[in-house]
């Protein structure tokens, strides 16, 4: 049996990232995780990125490597309901989530995490089909970059295991 490895989700420290005084910066997160918890892998959150410009991403990669910490994936929370009835909102969501796929690839991550949508379900069956379509489209984009697409289970359709299955 292999050795179990732990990772730390950035959201676990959201109060530190959002502190009024001296907030934790994403660029410091890998070293902070290694020094305070002895953990060598992290999940990033898109809401904590100060930038997605190449210089910033390069510094994050450098800082993680220096700390000996793997950047595993990016938990993405974006606008747009991936299961929604409104085509424009769903398309907006797909565009917003999709832009994180190449960023994850550049950082050496293996996945992004998206929300299922469907918090304002009118027709559950139709919402599930629209969610499936959205995630297939995201998976196609992910495949081009070697990035898996994960689904969050904290709201909408994904709170029900039967909907995910």
C-alpha cells in the first residue's frame, strides 16, 4: 500500500487570506503551508489570486518549488450557473470557468474544480442535462490542457449524490 499524502485547501485558511490586517498572500501560501503544517501539497482558490499575469504565476510556481510544495488544483468559484435555464448565464459560466484551465496547466496543477450550478432549479431533469453538457464542454477544454475537471458538492445539483451519478 502506498503512503498517504495530505494537501491543504486554501479555503481552509480563508479567514487568513481575508484578514483585515496582514492578510495571507497566495504567493506565500505554499511556504506557509509547509512551515506551519508540514504539508507538501495545496489546493489553490481562484478568489485569492492577486493576478493571473505570467509574472505573478511564475512567482507562484517559483515559491511553491522553493517550499517543496505541489500545486495540485484550483478550486474555482465563478459567475454563471452551469446547470441554469438561462443560456447567457450558462455560457458566461463556461467562459469564466474555462479561462482557469490553461492557468492550472501553466501552474502544473492536475485539475480545476467547478460548481455544478442549479441552485434555482425549475426542471430538475433539464438542469441535470444542462449540467452534464456544461461539464462535458469543460472536460473537452480540460483534455486539451491535460487538466481534469472536478465538481464541487456544496450547492445546487451536486448536494444530491443521485444527481451527480
